[in-house]
C-alpha cells in the first residue's frame, strides 16, 4: 500500500491551531505563583486583606514578598483586564507612578560612579544653556526635592498642555523662578526630577529611556520594567482603571507619560520591584559611597530632618526597624515597595487603579510578615519572665 502525504499548505492551519492550544495551556501550567507553606498563615491573612481591597476598589493587584533573598509569596489577584476577564498574575505590568523617579536618581548616581557628574556640583555645570535662576542648585538638591522648584500635582500626567517630549515639558517652565532657596525647604517636584533626565540625556547624548534600559534595567536584570509607551504592544500590560462620580469602576483615560518619564513613566511588576528592593538591601549594584548617597536622609539648612534620601524615603517603624520605601500613584496605577534591611524582608505591591486614599493593604501585609519574623510576646509571658529575673536578683 502506497502512503499518501498531504501537502504542507493543507495541514499548516491544523499545525498552527495545535501549537496555539499547546502554548496557551503550557503558559497556564508555568505560572510563577509562589506560596511558601512556612508562611501559610501570613499568606492567608494577606490574601484576605487583598480581597477586601479588590472588593472596595481596584480590579486587580499583585504582591511579592521575599525573606533573605527567597520569594515566599508571589501572586496576582483579581483582573489585569476586567472586561476580558484576564487574571492578574505575577507577570502583570502596572503603572508605578512616582516610584519611577528612583530610576532617574539611580541613573545620575551611576553617572557619578563613572566620573561623569558630581551630585554636589551645580546643575549648570552639565546643562549650561538652562536659564539661570535667582539661586544655584545642585544635582543632590534635585534628587532629594530641595532645589526650590514648587510642588507639583500628579495631575500633570493628564498632559493638558499636550507636551510631546521631555525636553518640551522642561522648556515650557524653564524661565520660572524658584519658590525658595535650595535646601531650605522640601517640596516634591516632578519638574525637578525631569531635570535629572535632561541632565543624563545631555551628558550621554542618548534618550532617557534608552539610558535607563542600558545602564540600569538590563544590568540589574529588571526585565519586566519598561517605559510606558502607549504606542507599543507591551506583553502582560494591565488595563488601567479609575472610579466615576458614583464610585463605580471605570476605564481610566488614556495618557502618554513619556514627556514626564523620569517622574511617572514606567511600568513594572511586583516581582521586579521586589528584585530591585533586594539589590538595594544587599548592596549588590552600586558602590558603598553611592548607597550612602541614596539611603542617607537629607537635613535641611534649618536643621529639619526630611526622611528623604536620593530617590528613596527612609524611616524607622514603631519597633525601630529601618525601612526604605518607594510609593507611587498615577492615573490607573499604584505601587509600593518596602525594604527592611535588618529583617532581610522586602514587600512590594502593585495595582491597576490610583490609590490616593491609601487603601492598598501594604501596612497590613507588612505587619503580618514583620510579626512572623519578630513576634510580639504576650504580656503575661513578659511579666512572668520579669518576675523570675527579680527573684533571682533577690
């Protein structure tokens, strides 16, 4: 019997369909969800907190928790796209808002390591054509928001002036005066952060997104952190949401944040933010001098302690634990990253809705894992031990 083979073009559609189904099924089975049994109680309680957050607000969120370099919880909950019922996953990329500014400060810190800039030098040393202000200001002033530029609102991302590029945005307000002498007061200024982007472009002769990718993201292995370009097709990008005047979930308006990229313009995953936190905690990427720059709170000339380093917020919690924090809100996105270096604990969360009411359950989840690592002793146990110690002294 002579075998007959169908022409390749006649079976090609069936082959493509087969591999399409295989790819979809294989993707589901390769989920990156991590649920460490040693932290079962904390994860269950954390899930409850996230469910409540999703019920009352955002369609979707992702969380990532690592302890001593090991991921113990990584999961998405709710929807990355509510209309299409696409679930949120660890791979889901969210708008991270003002957390994006950390890349601007780290980029300048890297340029300093390479001997190309000095953060305590005048901005005009590197961008001499920028209009002179009534006071001089340094790169350090820009990085810790003390350069004198007035505080800006996150409404800037609506881009009502229709800016096309970073340079166009900076140029539009270049002739404005400073609101106060540098390092006398503190005011969060997205404009000042964008000046760091302009400085990097001027020094290196490349666009800001390319510099961030080449000098930071690629080297640090942050492969799921990308510039939020509305024109590009970006895999696993979450849809974005807001609430209308009667508190219903609605699609967020389309925005193009490329003109303010150093302050607002990045997407990331909870896992990638967690990886960034681990690198900061373990001091794996920069020199010791650079870590002192970015993680030392700035003191104003008035003696006031700002809790702001070069791109990071530095605090001590109620138990005295040091913590480095990034937090960002923007149209259709929220991010949170907390690094507890003494506990080797890193916690990150992202969601696809702006969270101006502090509804993201970051505090609850942080406390769950801190209490696991450093449990509070019951009062009866403490008093018993104190009594025993007093008796021994007698």
